């Protein structure tokens, strides 16, 4: 029998298949990922120079005027208008024509101040017999004065001078010795103001014992 002629056709088929395979486009290669541009590192700033701190000088303590000395006898007594423990305002000018005893003491209800106050209390009749007015003055409050007056049944007004204006005017605030050491504070003092408004007698640095008797003798000696 004659050989089949379909062999060449097979070859053609194979060739065509190869050709198609050759024509088949190759898969697209992925483009390499672009590298993100490296971030530029900011140039390091030099640390800002701190302004030199100014040294603040410590606040100075207020200067307290030294003892100016008591007003001299014969001069016009420094005027004052101070609140009393009785709720009234007491003014020196209101007593022109009347003797006035003004004594300055450091603090309510302390040993020396209590003795002095009680001595004036016990001898107030002698002062009243001369028509005199007695005032105790300290920097304590009027409330403190009221307690002090009530506790010891004091029979004369206590005046409050918290800002020490009157103390300083009478030289009752300044340098003094306390237990042998220099300090600044109230200087126990007493003044007898005559009927003419002038200082008749002054006791600038008082010792409590026997002081009230001395004041009353001076009051008796007034014309």
C-alpha cells in the first residue's frame, strides 16, 4: 500500500506550534522598585547660647531709724491722734489746758509693762486730782489692749500705734540693749505734757520700779 502523505502535515503543525511559541511575548519584567530618595538629615544646629543670668541682689531689710532721742523739755509736744481700746480716737490737741501723761511701753501683758500699768492704775486718783489724763501707748492692737485692760482692771485708755509714727516722733523707738545685746525696738519712755501743750518733763529710758511716783511728783510740781 502506498505510504500516507500526512507526515509532512504533522511537521508543519509542529513548526507552526513552535512559531506561535516563539511569537508569544515574554512576560514583562517588573521594573526595579525605585529607591526612595534618602532624606537629607538636617544639619545639627548648634545649641543656642543662654544669656548670662543676672545675679539678683538680695533685698535689703528696711532701715529702721535709730533712736532720735526724746523731744527736749519745753518744746511743743508732737501731735497725735490714735485709736484707743475704748473704741474712741484720742487726740492730744483735745487736751490743751489739761496736763497729759503719755507713756510708751513695749507690749501688753508682759511683766514690766504690767507692773507699770498697775502702778498708774493704783495712783490714778492722784493724777485726776490735778486734772491730768493718762495714756498708755504701744504698737499692740486695740483688741490686745482691751484684753490687757480688762484683765487688770486698768482705769485709763490704752492707745494703739501699730505703724510706730508716734513712737518715733517721741523717740520711743530705736536702738537699745536687751539682755546685754543691741537691738531695735520700743524704748520705754514717759512724757508729761503741760497745760500749754509743751513737754514739762521727759523720761526717755524708764526703769519701772518707782517710776510712777516720780511722774506724779512732777505732776504735783506743775503750776
